[in-house]
C-alpha cells in the first residue's frame, strides 16, 4: 500500500491513539509525519544529537510520531511511533522495529486495516512460534493493532480475535 493509499487513515489512527492515551491519564502531542513526502520530523521528537544534526537530511519517517506524558511529569515525555499498513508482512515488522531503534521510541505500533489472522496468516504463525520477532533492542514490543469500527461507527484500535491472546500487549 502506498503512502497515498494509507494516508487517509492517519488522522483516524492519530485520534484513536490519542484517545487511548488520554483515557489512561496522559497528555498527548501526536503529529502525522509520514505525509506529504519530504516533510521533516519536528525537532521535539528527535532525542539524539546525531538525529538533530541530520534533521534536514532524508531521515526515514514513520507515519505518526508523538510524545505522551503524565501532566505531573512533563520532564518524562515518552516517544510514540506508529506505522500504518494495510496487510503487514515481515518487511513491515522490521521497518517498524527499525523506526523504534533509530528514534529510541518508548511505544511502537504497527497498525493494520485487517486482522493479522486474515490478512497475513503466515506472519501470525511465525509470530506465534517466535514472539521475540516483535521485541526491540530496548526490550519493548512492537504492538500490532487492528483498526476497527464499533457499533456506533467510531474508529478504534484493538487486538481482537486470535491476535488478542498471542501478540504482546503494550499500552493501548
């Protein structure tokens, strides 16, 4: 799926993630960073001097980036990275892990339009056998979430169906 094809989802996903963090008492500052092409990542999301130094270079850009923090702890902001894919495959998992490692994120999400069990059953089988595939260098898990509509027509994120008991559960 091209950036253009997935970009219409970004605002829905940004709002769903924002809502999920706010319900847990976090302040949230999320931005769509993956579209349009050539958009620079805001400095506030870059944690290392090396990334700041090369900010104007063509750094790989996740679809959504942001910061979350408790209102009482503004000095302890945590970086959120979100990558959106229609049907995640192995390459998408490693791309998302790469963003996690490059930007040292605290929460990393791979959001799918379809349940992994239906869209990528081979990937799901591999994850069942090797859940460490989703483990990042910092020891966090890439959390694979599915976009769905509730009975009121609102778009939400969740791990439903077979994925719920198998994949690592990070915040959301």
